[in-house]
């Protein structure tokens, strides 16, 4: 599947941008963004759920770092009645917004019976199912390298054989950290990014850049092996 040419998704633009900015300023370490994901980025992350993908159906989907829900909407629009979507979010204010959106949002409300909003940290949260698709919206380079490893290990532990994992990183952030942060902070940022890069190289897959996002983002799309020791190409 060509991740650069996806059909358009239903658009919903909630009036949550000012709140997102306030929360981003207050909790930047866990929010890690200055704006919600654009629809173009959300579509790219949701690519494994498109009908032309190789994901088995019905599918169990895990989104981590749901924020105010732009990627949740893209995923929900692609789920069928038998699919299940779990959206994990650590910020209580964002959890409140997402929970309300399940009742009022024109994309999320029709799929509310197959969506669970899970409040907490992915590294500590008990999960009661394995997943065919995992979409990570976490700001990996905001975390310590050992935390990044723990998160990625957790993803692999609940991803089925042949499952899809997509995640992204913003472009240009290391240069900004090097210019405006302490030497220790710049080193931590670089080491966290190296963990992500090593993981992507180890597990293969494809990457692409979404320029129409603030800031632009590089998206990785990986698959776990169908059989032990063999890694599948990304769809």
C-alpha cells in the first residue's frame, strides 16, 4: 500500500486547540507537541486499517497517546462493528475531552460501542487483549532512553504475529534542543532518538514524511514477524 496517497478521511475539527496549547505548555514532557496531529498525519498513522491493507479482520487496535483525538477519529472511521479500539491517554483533561467526544463527535459517537478510553501510562496499565494494530502518538524523544525501550517492548509484548505498528517523530527537534537546551538535555534527546532509530532498523518496515503537520513528522510503519525469526515487509 502506498502510504503517500491515502483517500481522505471524514474531517472533524473540535474546538479544543486553545486547551491543547495550554495543556502542552503545562505538560510538555508527556504531550510533546504544540498542536494536535493534522488530518494528513492522522491518516498516515491509520493506514494499516484501510481496506487494502493486510490487517486481519475483525481487528483489535491500540492507540497510545490519544490526546484530544485526531488520530482516534481517523481510526474510528475505519473500524467495523466487530473491531475494537482502545485509546490510551495519560492526561486527565484529554481523557475528559475524549470521553465527551464519544457522546457528541459525529465520527466517534457512531463507533462509541467499540471504543474504550483507557486513562494512565502504557508502561503500567494492564491490558486484557493482544492487538493487530498499534498506533503510537507518544513523543519518544521527550522521554529517557530506558523509558522509550520499555514502551517499545510493551508494544511488542501485546502485538500479534504479523501485527502492524506505526509511530512518528517530529523533524528538526534535535537541532532545536541543541540550540536552546542544556548539553545534558540535548544528549538525552539524541539518545532517545537513537533508541527509536535502532528499533526501526532492527524490525524493518517503511518510513515516510508528512510535511503538512506542525511540525512535519516522519512516520514509521513496521510489522512483527508472521513466523519467529522472519520480519514481514510493511504493507
